[in-house]
C-alpha cells in the first residue's frame, strides 16, 4: 500500500553541510585533533549524500535496506537519511503507440492493427514493486489486450441488415472497450489509462485485394439499388400523371413499352441515344 513520506528541507541541512565542511577546512591549518578533522569531513560527506530534489510530476520511492518507507511526491529540494534508497518514478503522462500486429478478427480474417495509449503512473509503490519494469509491462499488456479485443469483433459488416458493432464502424465503442480492458490489466502496476484508441486498422496484405474488390462490388450493388428504387418511383409518378391529366390513353402493351423505355433511360450508366419511330407501335 502506498503511503506518503515528507522529508526534511534540504536548505537547512545545506547550512549544516557548509558548516561541517568549513570546520574541517579550518581544523587542518590549526592542527586540531585528527579525530575532529575526520569526523567533520565524514559528517559532511554523509549529509551530502542525503540531498535530493524532485521535479514537478515526479516522485521518489524511499526504501531502507529493502523496507518500504514511503513515497515523496512533493517537488522541491530535500534531505533524507543518507542510507535511504531513492527510486525515481515519473508521474507524467506518456504516449505509447504499439507496433502493427497481425490478428484474426471474429470471422477469422487476418487484419493489421495498432493502438495509441496515453497513460501515467498513478500509484508509484505498485509501479516500483508489483512489476519488474512498468514501461515494458504497459507495452506487453497493450498487445495482449488488442489481441483479445480484436477476436471479439468483426472487421466490417458485409450485409446491410447486420447491426453488430465492428472494428471499422464502431470506433467509439471499441475504444471504450479497449480503455476498460487496458485499465483492468494495468491496475496491478498502478497505471492509469487516460486514453486508448485504434491508431491503424487494415486488412492483412494477403486478403486486402480480395476484400477491396468485395467492398467495391457492394458499393456498386448499393448504388444500383438506389438508382432502381428511384427510377421505379419516377416511372410510377409519370404513368399516374399521364392518366390523371388525360394526356394520353395507354393500353397495357403501350404502358409496358413506356415503362421499359423509361427504366432504360433512368437506370443506364451511359447516355441513351434517342430513336425516332416514324411509324406506330404496331407497324
């Protein structure tokens, strides 16, 4: 369990250090007792070892011969027992972008993915003693969380009626799930996840070409569906207007011919060349 430790001001002991050092220097030409000279310099050395400083958003984990004493998070110039071991732990936010890794999605399709994580040390005691190297721990657990997360979702939906969350369409939900998974895995090291999001997402090279053709085909089909839907609506409106306004009487055969011509004109992806019929429909 982390606990706070408040060391003594370093400026006060700096005066004591200067006084002892001055005493040792003065005692040499005056030929004082050697014990006084030795004690003065030895005391000054021990006091000098106890000085340390802490920058903003930094900390020191204090131990004494393996026993945890406390954590110093106040910034400034301090002095503590010279036998204390002081391990520096940064509390600043860090940005980590993982390598692109190949993972199979829910459907078994290989994809390439990387994540960007913003994290910071929240509990210096856990970061120092619960794991061997907390920075490497973040990297390894990020890769493990990504592999676990990707296996729960498909890269994309290929059917319009499907509404499940996918890696490509549900980024907000995916990023939230990623943050939760990382926070749970890194809590043991006292790491706080400030943000986690997908940085790169694509099909693996071996299937990228085939999937691109499939996406293009789906886009063409969807566009054609909209074109046909609009054309049917326009033809229906034209037939109804002609009948309502009494412009022309159409028997079933003429109506079918008109519908066919209108559908060709409206649905064709090229300009239609008009053909003038000098006769009648029946000759």
